[in-house]
C-alpha cells in the first residue's frame, strides 16, 4: 500500500480550491425545473394569498402586486442571496431544504436567467 503524505503547502492549495468551489455561484442544472421547484418550495408564501405576497404588495410603486414571478427587477444573485440569508420577514432557507442547484434553478426561473 502506497500512502502519500501531503505537505502543508499542498494541503493549503487543495483546501483553497475546495473553498473557492464552494463559494462560487452555483449553476442551475438543465434537468431541474425552476418553475416547478418555485411553486413547490416557495409557492406557499410567494403565490396566491401567501403571506409574502401580502407583505410585498404593500411596497409603494409595486406593479407586481407582490408576485415574484411578475417582477422584472430581480437578479439571480439577489434571489439566491435573499433565500440563503433571509430578508425582512423571510427566514433563511437552508441547503437541507433547498439545494444550491435547486435554488439556482428557482433564481433562473424568477429572473428568466437575467444576471
């Protein structure tokens, strides 16, 4: 059995590569349906008479009436960050609830792939 021992410098490079890969913005998978995921994972608050629709529709000048699907000013980065960190009354959504690829697909759907 041949076991290689990595030197600290090599471990640092490998560790940095792993961290960079984890931090980079996830890409939506072509196999994931962002619309279906949005309705399944977000719809209870962000569709119909959901609490988020009611709260967001109170914003002055909101022509979307609180419906995220009708907004044209969202970016995928904003959707992803707002979901992961929480914003206003919205709690953060953990990766255990919605994976990074799923959330990226939802963000792409809501922004129609706007950056």
